[in-house]
């Protein structure tokens, strides 16, 4: 899959721990920004859950704490934004 042209505006920004400000993101902050700005999706921030991971809580457990409409995408059927 070829990267869409809008990807360029997200390259070269500063990584910031717990970053949620435009252009100053951590990994999940970047995912939040892309989904909101490019796809109109509001995803949960999981702020305050970072320490749980450091204490050994798995990421999948944290993601499953909220009842979100996640859907499995079968191999070969992924589209931009999945």
C-alpha cells in the first residue's frame, strides 16, 4: 500500500513523553492526531494508564477496558486508516 500524501505533514516532529500537542507527540499521541485529523475518529487517550504498563499490565488489557467498536481486519483487506 502506497502512503498517502498527507503523511508528510506528520514527519520530522518532536517525540515528547505523553505528548498530545500538535507536532509534539508520543507514539499514541501521533495515532490520535492522525485518526482525528485525517479520518475524523476520536480515539481514547489512555492518559493515566502509562504507569499501569510499567507495572506489568498488558497493552491489550488496557485497550479492552473500554467498549470500543474495534473490528478485525483480515489480512489482504487493510485500507488506509485501519
